[in-house]
């Protein structure tokens, strides 16, 4: 049967220029600073990603108007699967910029619900991370750090354990102040948690098929590498 989807997000960013938005969405270092994995952009041609577990998609660019309009993806697999992204950038008066993002696609098969739920939760986190990056780190380049943690049997218990590790009484919620480098939870939903500190954005995802995944963006060396985070997350399971 399958499922077609489309999601739209829009934000007005005070004090952020269209050039800063374009740098974030249309360059490799910009994408490295908020999206996932390592990224390369061939201007006007393709966006390439190296994420984890051998996932290395290449997305064909279908619209390229620097500072205004970017779209990529959309090539269908034999079973009809595709994901496409479109970004519209508009300068406004008094030094603000409006960014609109549309994510659309198709998930094949009769068992699309779990994948769609994970995609929706992850998509919300990616959008909120982009907005957080532009509001707090625009123009800075981050080192992406991805770690696949332990398999999880009880997700509610893991989110509570994560909250306690962060100095909270329960699962993290948007707006919570945490012990991790004096950070704040900039976004949390049922499957993701994002924490902003002065020099990093730390993110935790309920990955498929059931592993805890860290996708962090570090703007200054904090002496935590992949092994450090693997041990840290292993203590939560």
C-alpha cells in the first residue's frame, strides 16, 4: 500500500542573513553543523552524505538559486520510495530572514507506519537543530560526531535514565536545564533529545532497528570522542 507524505516548516530568523541560511543548507560544512553525518555539496548537482552503517545516499539537486531556493532528492527507487527536500529563503525588513522547508516523499509497503513515525520524530529534531544552529551558531562550522550505541529493549526507561544522567528527575523535556556543560534541552519528543551548550549541540535518537544513536555537532574540542560517547551511552542501557 505505502504512504505519501509532506511536511512543511517555516521560521522567521531575526538577525540572520539569507547568506548565512544558504551557507547552512547548501554547503558541506554547513550541513555538517546541524544535519547528520558528513556531507559534500556539488553546487547545482548533488548532495552526498556519509552517515553510519554504510548509509551513503546521493541526492540530485533539482533547484539551485543561491540565497533563495534549494531542492534535492526525489529520484524514485524501484519500489517507489523517495524523499525530497526543498528550502525557500526570503529576506525580510529589519535584518530578518524567513526560511521555509518542505520534506516530501513516499514510503512503500504495508509496514510503513513505524518508519514514518521515526522519520517524523527525526525530522522534527533536524528542523529544530537547524533553527537552533542559525540562532546560536550561524557562521560557525562543527565537527559531526555519530555513535551507534547499545540495542534498547525499554525506550521509556532509557529516556528516564538519560534524564537522570543529565541531572533531571525524569525524561528530558524541551526547556530543561541540564548538568551536561550547563546546557539546555532545545527540543525533545518521544524519540529524540537535543541539548545545546555554549560550544556544541548533543543529540540522541531512537534509531531503527532499536539502537540508541548519538548525532552530535561540536564547535570546539570538548575532549569527548566516539569511544567516550559509546561508553557514556552504554551506561544508560
